[in-house]
């Protein structure tokens, strides 16, 4: 499943490892403490706990990972002005000593009593979908003529369509309720609907599906065979409400909706035949179904979990790490602003929602 595959990428998001085993003299903890008192205390404290959200905890962190991080800042693989300047002031031995000092400290104690939000994007989307059910159906399968079904729809397209309604590119006043959703909520809603199974729809009372099929020859390149899209940014048309399809196709034809590709000049009769054909086709969910954050964490724990000992990899501890820092780090790997031999950029539209959920889960765990 594509979503689970993404979780493997997320699980490795903080690895930042060097494939060659590093050989160096042991660090001098006392010397490292002296350096930390003058160079690091302002942000990371002498106890290794970040002084503000977004600053990572260094206490009890893997020593070799801390050294790898220093090198990444020195080489520009990671970007931070203060740390870049610090790499010019300190010697390799200094870095080894500072890493040894912070690695020797006990894990930071958790602070605050707020319960973090560790719902999966699916769960968040399901909760947000309650406001949509009256029009689009409990699971996104609309039974109201003229109202589109959302079940199984491609997620990038869904997000783009909602934004088009909100910015006025598409005119639908009833969509104003979605202004209350932030980016994470919207991406979660997209994943929830993408995971629902589209219902089989009866043939419409208008149009000729047989006559409509040859007219869709130019549509299949984008919308897929029989209207089942395999592109997250292109909508599936199979099993869609036929009246909605008619109104949408006419809107593109008449230029009340704008798309550089959707410029066909079909007649009203031809449009009805196209809609009748697509409405009668079976569809499928764009995503494979609900996955909990805990299930995703099982993938992450293969590298980052307690008891993992692989000397070939330099893997940081992330349990109990600052939540905001984890979010920032995951975004940096996703966007290509941090390098790692084991990382791939994330591409799914709800990646922000997934990042926040994973970060919240690990930040809520006791540091070790």
C-alpha cells in the first residue's frame, strides 16, 4: 500500500547516517562540558534540553549521530547560520568532546501535561468529514443528484478542488464551511475520502453509455482506463454522479471553469453520453484504507525503537524529542533540505498531516 510505503520513508527520516564506520579517539567529557558552557548553553542548556520548541534535546543522544550532525552543518548538508559559524570555531576534537558530553547525560525529563494529538490522518479526516456527510454521504458516496461523490477520489485533486472553491476559482457558496480547516485537516480529509470504497452506481436515466465510450478516447490518457485515475492529481470519473459530471464538463467547455487541457467542444448530447458512460463504470479507492499512527510507528521502531543496535548505522533516538523539532526535521528531509543516503522525498499530499502525527507520537514517549 502506497501509504504504508511512505511510512517506511518517514521511519528513516532522522537517520542522517554515514555508511562508513567512524574511527576516532574517545571524547573528553569534561572538556566537552567546558565547551558546552560557553558555546551551546544558550540553546541546548547544560542539561541538554532544548531551551525552546524547535530546538532539539541533545541529552543522552547517540554520540556518533551528534558528530554526524556537526559534519552536516559544516558541509552545508544541513543549514543553520549559528551552527555553521560554530563549525569554523571548533576543531574536530572539540566536536567529539561536546558530543561525548551530551551523550553522557541522562535523558531529559518530560515537561507539560497536555495530551498530544496523535490521531492518524485517517482518523482526523473521518472527524472532519462529519460536516460533509449531509451532502456527500456518510462515506463520501453521494446519493443526491448533482452532488459529487468523494469516495475513492484522488487526494491531490481533492485538495486542489477544495482550494479552488475557497479562492473563488470555482463558485460554490456552501463550501465556505471548509475555511475552518487548516492544511493538516484538509490533507487528512483528502486521505479519508481517498480510502473509501466507491459505490456501484446505477445507469443514469439520460445519455447513452455505449455512445459515450468512444468519446472518452481523449480522456483516458489523464483520467485512466474507464475513468479510474492512477494519478493523485487527476480525478477519477468512474462511478461519479452523472449530473455532476454533466455540469462539470459543460463548465470547462463554456470556460466557467478553467483548465489548460479541459477545452473540448462537445455538444450537450455528447456530454450526457460521456457522463452516462463514466457513471456506469466501477471504480476503486485511491488509497488502501485506514492506518493508525501506532501501526506506522512499528515501521519506525525497526530503526529507532528501544533495543535496536546496529553498529553499521548511526541512528538517533527520537523518543521524547521536541515535537516541533521533529516536524521541522521531517519536513527538511521531505523537501530535500537535509541529505541522507537512506532518504527519499515524500510526495503524498497529506504528508504534512502524517509528519505531525508521527512527530506527536514520538514526542509523547519517554526519552531514553
